[in-house]
C-alpha cells in the first residue's frame, strides 16, 4: 500500500478554472484529466489523504466522482466540502510523524518545533507557512508521501 497526498481538486467547480487560471477549457475536461492522473498513480489498495475541497456538486455528482477514483480516501474537511458521506473524514488536521496535514495553512508559530505543515487552500500561491500541495502545485495529480518526505528532508523511518 502506498500513501498519497493531494488537495483542492474542486471537481464540478466551473469557476475554479478562471479563478486559478487552470489549463482547462471546460469543467468536464478538468474533471476527466484529474481523474485520469489520479488513477494513473493511485492503485485500488492505496491510501489518499485529501486535504480538502474535493468537490463542489450535489450528492450524486460527488458520489459518482468518488466511485471513479482508486484508493481509500481520508478527507480533511475543507471550506467547500459539504457532501462528505463518501469519505473517512477528519475535521481539523492530521499528524503523521513530523508532518501536520491541514486544509488551510497553519501559522508557523502554532506548529510544534521540528514539525512542518503540509496544506492546501491557497491553490496557485506559494506557501509562507509550510508546503502547499494544491493540485495547481502538483500538476493536478496526487503526490506520493515518500516523495514529499524526501523533498522536505524528513528521514525515512
């Protein structure tokens, strides 16, 4: 089993294309490409920690999108996550070793010494507080936790 990290897909959200200057012509194209990229990396038995803002849509749309994606998803609830029945839900943050996963950036002064915050919410903007893994930062695909740990210099346990 591999563990992946991702955030801020905003499936079914037409306006996010313009807001974040995403390289897609339509919401249908955006959703299709992101689903394909997800499934190319994530296997059926893998775990994905999604840091919020999975989708804007009705219950049926969110359920159908979830069913198209490989892996088990833990969702750290984001500010746009209203329909969350399809996920294992964390309401605030999740700590694994020295990494604190959250939807919004956590101010550095609130992060325990020796830890780093991996978050989303700010999309195409660089993080001043931790590491932003919004899909705009990761070529619209999940990132392997092991690769993320190497990038930020956390020794393998």
